[in-house]
C-alpha cells in the first residue's frame, strides 16, 4: 500500500531553520521515497512500510534536540 505523509517540524529553538533543513536533507538521502517540500511542510510518498520506517528513524534522530514537535498527516494513497 502506498501512502502520502505531510510532515511539519517545529524545533522549539531560536535558530530553528538549520534543524528543519537537516531533517529534510536526511530524508532526501533515501532513494526509495519521493519528497516534495514547500514553505509549510514536507510531503513524503512511497510504500507504507518503507516510509514509516524512514520517518520513524529520522524523527528519532531529530528528537536528540530537546523540545521538538512533529505534526504528521497520513493518507493511505499516493497523492504525488
């Protein structure tokens, strides 16, 4: 099953942009997902198990920064 995930990341720090860009660049390193970014969120598309594994791993890495907030919207189809 393919999914589409809309991700918003809010690092609660004064300098938030480098943390958001780092998260996006790490996602771009994966060849088995499609990624579209805009000014409000990042959309990830791909096979459910693969996408969820990647998202889980990368969110965990981002949680090394205290007080990080992620908002995810998951749709069970590929909207790319």
